[in-house]
C-alpha cells in the first residue's frame, strides 16, 4: 500500500507518521509538506532514514507540483493533514487558510479522482460544528463554524463529500477535538502554558478562561485515524474525542500545579472575537461501528506531555523562527498575548 500523507511535518501528522510506520511497516509513505512555521523536519527524526519513507517539500495548493507527486509516487491512498491551523492567525490573516484548507483540498481531490486512488481521508475538526452549550454534536449535526479557520475546514468537508456524491470518490472524514501531546507548535494553549510556566513568563487566557474544550491525546487520535482509515465505511464521517471536557482555566491551573508554579502567572486578556464557548462531540458512532474509544487519562497524557517539553528545549528554540517573531510582534503583542 502506498500512502500519500500531507502535512506530515506538523504536530498530528508527524505523530501519525511515526504511529502508522510502526503499525504498518510495509506501507510506503510519501510525506508532502510545505514546511510553514508549523512544519518541522525535526519532528520526524529517525523516520527520515527509513527505506519506505520519502519527503517532498511542496504546497498542496500547487496543482503542477502535486500532479508530479501523484505521477511519480502513484499513491493508493491519501491522508490529508496539511492545513493552516491556528484560529488567532485566521482572524488576522485568513487568506492562507482559504488557500490551503479549501483550495489545497480541491487540488488533492481532483488529483485523487484523476489517479483513481482507493481512499481519501480528510482530517477535519470539531470546530466545524461551532459552539454548543448543552449536549454534544453528532456527525449529523449541521456545520456552523465561527472562525475563518473553522469555516475553511467546514468548506473543505463539504467539498470532500461533494466528490463522494458526485464522482464516487472513496472518501472518509475524521473530526477530532483539541489534541495535545509532543511536537505541538508552542503557540497553542497547552504547550504555550507549559513553556511559559517553565520560564516564569505570563500565561495569557482569553476572556474569563471558562471556554470548554474536549482534550484528546494525540496518540489516541492517531489510533482512531488509523482505525477509520482501515475499517471506516466509505462516505462516512467519524467524530473523535477524548472525553475530557475541561475549561481553559482548569487546564492552566493544573499545569501550574504540576510544575509547582504560582497562579499569579495567569494573565486574562481581551476575549478572541467569535470565541466558541464549548465544543462537545458524541463518540457513539465510532464506538459502535469501529469499536474505538479514547484510552489515555488526561493526567497521564499531561504528565507525559510536560515531560516531553521539558526534555526538548532545543526543539523549542528552533520553533522561535523569524516568521514566528515577526508575526507575534505585528499581531499578538497588541492583544496582550505573551510570546513563548
Ligand atoms: N491540533 C488540533 O488540536 C487539531 C484538532 C482537530 C483537527 N486538527 C486538524 O488536524 C490537521 C493537523 O493539525 P496540526 O495541529 O498537526 O497542525 P500543524 O499546524 O501543527 O501542522 C500543519 C502542517 O501542515 C503543513 N502545511 C501547511 N500548509 C501547507 C500546504 N499548503 N501544503 C503542504 N503542507 C502544508 C505545515 O507545514 C505543517 O507541517 C489539520 O488539518 C487540522 O485542521 C487539528
């Protein structure tokens, strides 16, 4: 089996390639990644020397280059992780989100159809459903995205399903909740809190800090993605969650407690526009049909994550690229957000 994986140098993609390669050592993998500020070749150290793995630096929205990748590699399947993923960035500059998350997916779908691939798995997000104060979203809930990021992902999901209905392209979608774990770019809540706490820097919290997210260990998500890829029914979407619904303030306090740091590091900042209050997913479909459920307890996953960031200071320093610094100074500093 030859699998084209896009965005494999990012947080979930790199964890997935490591997991997938261990689970299916005979699969051939081509990882196509643009290496934006969030993509890092170091995330795949050890994998890059394997004979069944290849990497190409490319943009999924570039039809010519992607056609070349399909022609040369002739994939049986595509798993698309490539995306612009930070909601804050989508508010100040939505264009790369529309280009990669929507137009890029369009390029992949066209090529997947032309090269008759046998499976196209789109990695989506719970953010496409929008906010829910009570109850949980099922896969049949209407899409109601709030941020430009979530809207670009919802548009992509619609396009993926259109290729299934119109052309019979064999597609699958996973919509997962917030992931945490090793290799996450440190502008996101959990790594940012860990790093700033370790360095006694301020920890920004939006609004009253009571927004609820369902935290999923990235390892559990990788397992779920593989199960959907192997056993999911074509044309179906599967929610993937961690069954750990927690407020942001709870998470930050917990990390500070584990690290034995003072809560005075917490700094409340003006709320993000369009900030969804609560995300919640029903996992009954994936439990019932694919016999999957999350197995990592939040405490165990968090201890492991903190330990990883503590031991990877060099990796962290390499994330502080010129692009990150320039972007931070231009947009975040005036919002009172703390750079890592
Ligand atoms: N992180 C989460 O909590 C979460 C939750 C639900 C869904 N998702 C989805 O999972 C996927 C991966 O998320 P992540 O957190 O690993 O993101 P990430 O930002 O860590 O990584 C994204 C990767 O995509 C690459 N990329 C960006 N634009 C590209 C382009 N035009 N062409 C090729 N590569 C490109 C980047 O270089 C990077 O390696 C995304 O589709 C995201 O929407 C993430």
